[in-house]
C-alpha cells in the first residue's frame, strides 16, 4: 500500500508571528520555518504503518517555494521513501492546494492520503475535506487512532462529545489530530541518508491546475493587546472588583 503525506512549510511554532508594516500579510523575512506540527504527526503515522508492514511506500509531497525542499528532507529523515515538491512562489488558497494534490494523486495512485488536520499559519482546516470531495473518496478527519486492514481504515476521531470510531473504505483521506502520536526526532544518520533519497521537483504550471485566488486579503492586523491584570489578597477582593467592573 502506498501512502501519500502532504506536508507544509510554516513559521516555527515557537516563533511569534509579526505582521508586515503595510498590513498585507505576515512577515516571513528572517523567520525560522519548519514543518507544520500536524503534518509531522501525519508523517510519523505513515512511517509507523510502513514499520508494521502495512504500507510499502511513503511519499511526502509539498506545495510551495524552493525552500520547502528542506521540509521534505525532514520528512525523508523521519522515514519517508521519496518526496515531491510542486514548486510555486504563490501563496495558494486551500482549494487550490487541494486541486494540486488531486493532480499529484492522479499520477501517484496512493491507497491512503494521510495529512495534518490543519496548518498552524492559516488555521483553515479545509484542504483534507476539499481533497476528499474532489477525489470523491471517503474521509476521516481529526484522527487520534488509525488501523488499516481488510481494505478499510478504522479511525477513531476526536469530536466535541468525546470519541467516534468509523470505518472508511480505501482509498481514503485521513487527517491527523494532535493525539494520534508523538513524532520521532530524526537521527543524524537518517538526516544524512535523507540527502540521497529521491526528491522530484515539478513546476506548478506543469500540472494544468486552476489555482486562481477566490479570496482577497483586505488587511492583516495583530489582535489588540490585553490590559494587565491585578493581584488581590482575598476572595472578598475578587468579588468587590468584579462588582466594580460590572461583571456581578
């Protein structure tokens, strides 16, 4: 079984994002970038499926600039077999990314697409669902446990009311939630081996996909700064302050 894992290059989760002075977007100049944490979880799960003998090949794919090759090399160091970069300097919307992935899937014919539920930059949580609709494949989102067997995936999902377990026929799209696993650290030998693994670069235009934007960013701004709190000595002081503020 071939597993395809889309991964995204984003601002590192430890870095505080800064808005450009003209409020047209987020400033990416001289900012540490890394693999989206949910994508990292998806790569780990795909590699574990291979280690169990369920998957025979893990293919990582990214849509982005030349620098996204570093993100793909990280996936290769974690255990992916090969990688594909669809190279573009455009900041693609979720629908466009889903269309690009559909084109790649048409060439690769995987039995399972395993991806992060969302990226921490746009926070859209949309590509997996859109990809499933475009492919007309079943989907299982927010996965906290995945088991493959008998031509289907049994997925435990995290929902508002607790946990839900569903079966989906393969091929399918599964999106990974935070508690699916804890990604491994890539060892130095594996990082060195990753440099020799195949990484295919395709130009976005070669796929013949319509990636025209449907949305226009009007303004990007930071959230208003919160005022400092105050320290109180007793519970009575808390009640008094809440009454003064009109909360009680």
